[in-house]
C-alpha cells in the first residue's frame, strides 16, 4: 500500500502548550531542497507473531524528502529509540542532547502516543511517529521503534534522563572492544535536586536500562521486549541471559567506566511522575496541540549547570593532558628534577592519622566503599586520600630536604559547596598552605622545604565535611642527592627576527603574593625576555611593570586551567622556538 504524502504548509501556526518552552515560531527554510512531509504509515506486513502497534493510527513526520530519509554513509548506524507520553518539554531537551552527540552516524526515533498531541520537526535524522491511540504497553512501543530503526545498533534513549555528548561513541567503542552484543556501564550520576550529583551503580535492582546499547540482531533473536509496561527491560535482559548460557555470562557484565566518562544523569527529581520509581512532581501534560520540536537546553537551571560542569571537566581532563601537548609537535619538552628513584611519602612509616569519613586511602584507594581516587578522569597510582577534616603524620628522620604534592578534591565531589584548607606542618610548624580550595577547582601544587624535619603532617580543615573527599596526589620526597644539576641553557641569539624564548607566568590572588619579587627572580636568573602574565579574577591591579604584558582572565580557571590557557595563548600567538611557563605562588617562582 502506497503511503499518502501531504505537503507541509509552512504558514501553519502551532498551538501553545502550558510549557514555557513551547509555541515558538518555527524558523526553517522551506525551499524545494528542504521540504517537510507528513505521511501515514502503511500497515505492517509481517509473518511473525509480533505486530507492533497493530490497530494504532500512526503517522510519521519526515524532516527531509520522503526518499532517502537518512543520509548516513559507512560505518555502523546507531538508532536511538525514545517512547514518550505527555512530556512535551522533555522531548525538546532530548533532541538537543541527541544533536550534541559526538557520534555522527545516528538517528533518533520518537514515538508519541498521547492522543491529540502532534509533534513535528525539521531536525536532521530525527523521525517522529505520532499515534492517536495508546499502545498496549511500553514494551510494545520500544519494539515498534526498533522495527522501524535503520541502524545495526540500538541505543535506549529515555525522555526524562540526561545524556552527555559521548553517550553513543563510548557505547559503540565498548561493544567493539569487548565484542559483545549488549553494552551497559556500571555507574552513572543521579540528580535529586541537590547541588551535588549522587552516585548511581548498576545492580540486579537497577539494571541500567536507560544506558543500554545492543544489536538489532540480538533483539530479533530474543523476539523483542515483552509486551508489558513495568519490567519490560528486565524481561528482555532475562531472555538475553537465558540465550547465552552460563558459559558466556561475561558478555552481560557491566563495563567499568571512569567517572569522567559516565554519560548519563538519571533525573530522579523530575517534573513528571516516573513509571518505575518515586521522585516525580506532576502528572503528564496531556494538553492537546501541535508541537514543533526544536532542540532546547535543559530548563532546570541547576541540572543544566551540573551537566555543563561535567562536560567542561571532561574537556579539561582530556584536552589539557593530551590535545594541548600534542599540538606542540617538533618542540622539545624537558623536565628538570628527580633523577634518582622516586620516594613517595606513603611508603614511609605512618605515625598517626585521623579522617572525617571512611578510612585512610593509599595507593589510589579512596578509602571508602571500595572506590578509587579519580582526579579529572585520571587515576593516580600514588595518592593519600583523607576525607576532611583530616590529619596524617609520617616519620622522616631528617632524611629529606624537599616535599612536593598536588592537592585536589576527588571527582565525585562535583559542583558542591565543599571547601577545604590544606597545610603541611614540619615538626609542628606550618611550612606551606593553601588557605581555600573549592570543589571543582583544578589541582594545585604545594612544595615545602623539609630539611632536617623529623615529622611531617598533612592537614586538611573544612567547615562542611559533607562530600569533602580531599586527596594528596603524588606526594614526593627528595633528598639533597636526588636533584640533577640544572642544565645550562644556550643564551638566546640577540638580533634574530624570531625570538627563541617566550615566557608566560600564571598567578591568582594570594595573601602573600609578591608579583614584583617573582619577576625580579626571573630577571636575576638571566631571563630578560618579555613576560606574559595571566591573572585570575581578583588579582589586584599592578603599577608599571617593565616588559610585562598583563592578561586578565574573564572567569576563574584554576591553576591547571590557567596553565592550559597560558600555553594555548603562547602557542597560537608566539613564533618563539621555546616556551617557559612558571607560576607565582607564595612569593616563589615555580617552573612549569
């Protein structure tokens, strides 16, 4: 049966819903090359006993020409399936998340069976099926969408959850790496209307269904979801377990995932009631109307800020440590410092310790619930995890001259109000400190002179111990024999058109900051080149600084972020052969 095709009228006006995000004018070019069509679906012709959507009056809206709906070439296509009912504003947000995915070969199929509500879109690769009668079950809706899917891979895409831009690419990669037919990560985030995201972990009770990706061939082999509304996911999973047998049980193991790579926020605190859990606030929005599906950011300001923070943190952890450094092709990067075997503080005799929660974590262990230390998505092998308020003391026996360490909040302290002060005490005297660090800040480095010190204490104080998971990363001890002599650099060639060296310095507000002294130290060391000074917000204005260009950051980047910003700016704006980046901290100048 040939489908009846009706040409879309570009002058149509949409009826507003009770959502503030609805009723916008559709700004689309309706030229001959970008027409929009609506067509009733032909009856399903199948020999199987499954006739998904039988008896329902379903039509499909097509954002491009009826022929060649998806212009996707090569590779595996991922079809995201999203059943929806009475959540029109969440549909807009879900489409925005789909469009933000970094995996290009994708389509999103939406099935709306809310009578008298009609959705349409001009968004590429988004297909909407409107039914004027209810489907018999949620399992039936999922089966209907999978049957219509073009892709070889099926991704569950629930309308009330938040998917981060790497949701599809990581799932595809996991399926390839492990050679499995069903992929699901072991952990995710949970939003409960709190400024700090909670932790979610998959189990028998929570099987992670909103994060599943599986092959369409597996779905066919299992004869689809059972036709029920509550527990359809568990029904399909049980079919899968039975089909593979105990000898292949590893294929359904949840894959380990770094915190930075978790790609879903479960919206427990939802505007609408949930099907299978508590936390929703209102019944479905069943107001009749035509709704134009235009991608829209998350309307919940707090949830959107948490989402943005996770995205920016992942970019920082990946970009700073790999992309920025990889750009410096052909440039030599040398590290001055330890040449003897490294001695870590955690290997020394511990005198005492006190932690605010859990236990003391050593060697990458977080110290509670079997979790591991993770900083900007990386898992350090050497760390001392001491939930604040905390104190950890070690015996040194006057064997070392210098102590250096990075301080940070663990990644699971995301966008919270947690603050902490870090200090290092040598034989009872504080020799280095960071007065305040806020959860979400980039790691900072502390160094201290510990010549002749018998006892070293690491101290963290906080006024809010909730989720104050503080970590000392790579705590390194150095003796007088550990340092290699500083190599003598060849003097710059004066008069050359291309400068051989450009200097960058980063700084932030500090109680004892002496910027002029830091610059003088560079000058005394023989560095006469122009200095580019990158200042965090709050740094007081300077007087006349000779041969210094001051750059003021619009927003606070943290030590690591400011370092990356400085490096990127120098790389893009300087033709020098070498860069020297240093940090002004407590009156000292540290080479970076």
